[in-house]
C-alpha cells in the first residue's frame, strides 16, 4: 500500500469528520438518554430536599406538642 501524503490524509480525515457531524442517525436515542438522566437527577434531588424539609417539619411539630 503506497504511503498517503499528509494533505490526502487530512482531506480524508476532514471528510470523515464532516460525514460524522452530518449523520443524525441514533441522535434521538442519545438525546432521550440525556434527558432521562437529567430528569432522574432532578427527581432524586427534589426528593432528598423534600425529605429533609418534611423531617424537619415533623420534628418541629413533635417538639411543639410536648
């Protein structure tokens, strides 16, 4: 196999990169995965925050009842 010139290699690399960027197959699945991960993260954070606040309120009520 003959050695390619640097210019030819750069040209082929650029063309492959251009095709990669213009190809949108499978993009939807990755977008859904990222969205699901963000929603799950926000949900976990909200439950942790609400759990802490609810525990604090129940403790306050219990102390006031005494």
